[in-house]
C-alpha cells in the first residue's frame, strides 16, 4: 500500500491520533512528552504512531500535512497542530473539548 494511503487510513480510522517520537509511556523527545501529557489529561483514549519506528511516515507526513514538525495531533481527520498549539489548547480547556467531542462520536 502507498504510504500516503496508509497515512490517510490512520487519520480516518482514529478520532484522535498523535504522530510522535516514541510512545505515550516512553516519549523520545520533550515535545512529544508535553503533547502526550496534555492529551492524557483529557481523560480519553487516543491513538499514536511512533514516527521513529515508521521512517516512511516520518518522511512523508510533513508534506501531506503541510506541517514540518512532530508531534502532529489530528482530531476528526483535521490537523490540529504541534506541541505549542496542543499545549496552548490544553491550558485554555479547548483541547479537552475537541478530544471529548471526537471520542464521543465513536462511543455513540
């Protein structure tokens, strides 16, 4: 399967998806760690893809997303942004609102 198709399927198949370095329990950079902490604080399950273990995704996702850095948070098929945006949204309460709304659709 083409790597762009794989990325599209991952984004479409997960209401909340974080492309990150490492895993939520073992992030491999500070930005990924801050992003996962903010997401975990929302209290909902989320999917992740370790880009260090998936070099094709790491190489192709920035062009697909038109976003050059990692982590990348996708909610309901839309790119939310990277670590700074995730952190700001968490601090304002907006992150929890969109994450809970996206996961509620799946649970309904």
